[in-house]
C-alpha cells in the first residue's frame, strides 16, 4: 500500500472499510489516481456581447419590478379602512359644500337641458359622477327605506352610501330601489320648482368610473 499522505488518507480509509487491502490499492490506482476531476463538466460556452446585453436588460427589468410597489388588495384596503368614513366626519354640514359643488357641476354638463330635460339630459346624467349629490329614495322593495335622504359620499357598484341630515351614515342598495334627485336652477327662488329626475337603481349598478364610458340603451324593463 502506498504511503498515506494528507490527500490520500481519507480515500484509502473509506475504501478499506469495504474492500481488502489489495483491492483498495487496485481500485485507487485504476479508478481514482491520476483521474481528472471536472468541476464544471457541463459549463456553457463563453457569453457573447449580445448575451451580456440581454442579461443586463433582464436584470434591469427585474430590479425595476422589485422596486415598484405592489397595489393593495381589496382585503388589505378593507383592513386598513382606507374608504371608511371617520366618526368625526359623519356630519351633514360637512358635505353641504360638496353638494353645492355637485349642483354646479350638473348644471354645467346639462346646459340648456336643465330646463327641458329629454333624452340628451338622460344620457349626460347616466354618465355623470354622483359623489356629492343629494338623493332621496322614492320607491324601494323595503318600505322602511322610502323617504331616506342624504348626500352621497360613496358611489360603489351596488350601493349609495349617504349622510343624512341627522348625521347618520346609511348604505342604500341600488337593486330594487329608485332614487329621486333635485337640481335647482342657478339663482332660482325658493318657490321655483327645481329640475327633478329619478334613477333606476337596477340599471345603475356600475362604478362611477365605469359608467362614464358606458352607453346605455333603451330596452324594456319588466320591473317597471
């Protein structure tokens, strides 16, 4: 057996546990000694300049994607109460200036149709934003909701969230409900009737942003 140096002793020790001394020498000389050790037997060929540029672009995109903040999910927004109205802000008087702004906004988009109505006014109102409008439930499947009036503070897909004159926040479902809205003319006196229109909640179940680009078509409504 050849002398054991620091590099051979671990190999011989392992072989001697399973083989005889003669077999250890033979196996070591035939299969281990002077055999090349390929550290990277399947290494890729050297990269070209094109591959280097492609890799750099890919790494740059990955870094930009990692640094870009991810939007909050609906569950996280509800958990953080981003859209919840604070208790101190649940007052009707706070939203009166918003209602005045909304009235001016509607008078501007209606123009002359504020006085005569018609299909043109209906098309403009169906695409309008109702945050700040004062709505009143005129008809509903639930009789207890009829007569509820308040300023819209949240116009979601299926509900209107309003603040009533009694400083109460109520959520009114659009399904099975009709809402009445009054728009006073500019400089109108107290005894002059304002422009009045009604919203069919069943046909209004869209978000304000989606409703702006939606075209409403005339069709028969079984529930009316």
